[in-house]
C-alpha cells in the first residue's frame, strides 16, 4: 500500500525515467495559479485605467511618460497572466518527481532529469522564494513552489530528504 504522501500516476502522465516510479510526485497547484493570473489581470486593469486617465488629463511630459510606463506594465502583466493560464491548461505536464536516483522536473514540453550525484546542495533562496539546487557543474537549478499541498520549506525538505538518502 503506497504512503499517503505519494501521488498516484495517471494514465496521461509521462513515463518515469528509466522505468522507475517516483518516490514522491508533486502536481501543479492549478487553483493557486489561476488565482494568481486573475490577480495580475485585475491589477493590470487598474493600472491601465490610471495610465489612460493620466494620459488624458496630464499636462506635463512627466505625466505622459508615466502613462506610457503604466501601459507597458499593463502589457507585461497581461503577458505573464497569459503564460500562467497556459501553464494551468497543460497542468498534467507540469510536475516535480523525486526518484531514488534522479530529480525530474517537467515544465510543459520540457523535462529536466537531474541525477542526485550531480547535486551539491539543496537550499532556499529567501529573496526569490525558490528552492535552489547547486549542481557539481553548471548553473544552479531553481524550483519554484508551484505544487499543490506543499510550501517552500516543505518542498526543500522533501527534495533534501531524497537527496541525502541517495548520498548515504
């Protein structure tokens, strides 16, 4: 009988690397992602209204520059919200799986498989709010806490536990 913290693999899930099932699998938190996209769109709508008002009643060049900056910020937030909604639509292809010998991070069409023997440390970057895996060679891998039922520190602890079990 599987432990309760394991996520069952669905029929649409891609196969595990090397044919092994994951020790633990984290699925994308679609609800939180949809809420984040909605909040960004709502905020961008408010900035857009302010930018239009500033452009319409502004008398100085500074007002018009601020209106342009507001318009660019609005556009940027809409693009980010659209990417989030696209990620939610393909939620089954966004997951993190902890195997006994590798870490598997799937982000849509891209899947990264990182062997545990290539990991030097697992830490939290509190400024960016991400889990950072220092590699023996190459740039660090950052993992955002986008997964259902787990926060930043719980995600770090889960990754570190499997990594340290491998290192023994």
